[in-house]
C-alpha cells in the first residue's frame, strides 16, 4: 500500500483570495493602531503608564545617562534618557510624562525616542522580572546573570555582553526563539505523554492523544510567551507552531515555503508592529534557511540533516549579521559545535536551575567567555541584501542555493582575514 502524500494548501486562485484576506486584516489592524495613536497624541505631554523593560547607564556625548526602554500601556516602545543616578526600575511599572509633539504614526509603530520624566513608581514587579531575580540569586558573576537571564526569560543584555556574544557567534543561541521553543516542546511532551496515556487508557480511550497533548503543550508555551511579554521572535515561533500543527492535522505539507508565508502573513496582518522588529525578521530568515536546505536534501538521513543544518544556517546568516552588527572573533567559528552541544546543554541547565546547583557550570562558562575576543569587521551591506535575494531565489533554483553557500563562505573568509 503506497504512503499517502501530504499536499500543498493553496493553488493560485486560493492564494490570491488569502492575500486579499490578509490585506483586509492588516487594514483593520492598522486602523485600530491609528485610533490608539490619535488617543495617545491628544496631548503633547501625556501621562501614561509603562513598564520598564530595560535600563542601562550609557555614555551619551560626554555624560553618563540612564537609558530606559519602556513598553507603554498602548503597546508601543519608547526610549527615554534620564539621570544616571536613577535606581533600578527594571520590571516595574511607572507613571511617566512624555514629550511626544513630534512623534509620527510611523514612529509609534516602530518605537520612538522621547524626553520624559517619571512621576510615580508602582511597587509590584512583573512576573518576568521576578523570574529573572530568582535566577540571578543563584549566580555570583554578572556575566552569568546576564547569560541565564537572556537564556530563560529573555532579559536584555548589556551592550558589552551583547558585543561579546555577537563576536563569539552565540547571539542566536542565547536569544529565545523557535530553537528554544522546539526543545521545550519536546521536554514537555516527553514528560506529559506517559501521564496522559495513563488517564487516556482508563477514562477516555476515544480521545486523540497527540492532538490533546499538543494543545496542552501549546497552552504552556503561550503562558511562557505571555510571561516573557510577547518577544517578537517568540511570537513568530508560536505562530508557526500553531499554524504548522493546524495544517499537519489536516494532511497538509508543513515543511514548505507556503507554511512559512502563511504564518508570517497572519502575524504581520494581526500585529503590524512586528514589521519593524529586527529580531522577528532574523528569526524568520533563519527558518527560511532551514526550509531551503530541507528542500534539496530531505532525502538525507536525519542525523546527516541535523549536523549539516547547523553549518548551513551559520553560513547563510553570516553575511547579513556581519553587515549589520560587524562583531567577529576567532571564537565565532567555534559557535558551530557549541550550537550542537546546546541541544544537551539547554535542558541540562534548565534542570539544574530547578535544584540548588544552578551555578554548577559557571566556572567553565566564565573561562569560555574570558577567552572570547571582540573585533569589528567590515562586510558591505550589499552582501547582506544579496543573501536575502539569493535565499528567495533558492526556493526555486538550486543554483541560487549553491550561490548562497558560496556567499556565506566568502563572508567567513573575509572576516577571518580582517582579524588575522
């Protein structure tokens, strides 16, 4: 008996109708956002409640200032510069007066900078900040606090640490995205499956076990997404997971470019602010690079695909990441085997943080980070744009797929040459 093949979701006609549906949703979403913006702009200096999601003392001009990143009640992001002696307000809600006379609707959507002053500080901490502080208590070194804060609750990293992990090629590992969601989903499914099977066999054998477990895991992931305040790469991952299972459950091919485009289209239509998130696009480009590889080498054995994907994604992401950030070091190439080890490291340290030994690996990790070096390399922006163009063409043409790998290898050689 031949195996049933999964099918694509849309033909040309249905695809056109779906695009019209997305445009309608996007128009409604933008209309809602604009109504929020006009309400926000009723006064030039409104008082608005906001959460402090990042705080760091920076040298601005010749003076030290505290840079605050605020998430306003209306969902918009705002950067404010205040006194360097401001106490730590991360995770707290504040009442802030903002000067927004020159803020446009585009600024409102993508996040803006404004002068502001804090009028009141509310005592309660966000759930995310409470989680971070409980993690930080386990570690003595500030580097380890930043590492595990970013790894478990997506707290923003300091500029210095961000440059270091960027130069070591670890940014994609530490930034919570679909990679982490996948590992967490497998862990949750592994532990919930035997419990669910026990109840299913005794009380509801007629239920579709895998479907029920999926929705239980999806609910747990949504709670995690909510607690971490809907970080854009995680929103993309959650959306793709939900859309992917919906299609899979109906016999539709999920490892396809259609699936990616459907998920991205829905997310951008319902949440237009995601369009301005660099993390969202980096995460999406990473998934695209995986789908491209699987398209041409899905006949390989699973372990071969697993190993080759890490090298492929590294090369594909390199031109655009170096063109934008420019941080590189000799440890950067070592991020490939570290990414492989991460599949064991992440669940291990997650388990350790549920015990009193969460700092067990700190001495070894400190040695790793102390060995890291930071260099600035110059990779032209056109190479990053070219990698995106080639990735789009590689969905159809294998010659573009090969050119994409050559471009990544060339960028790697150029970066190594500049720091050698």
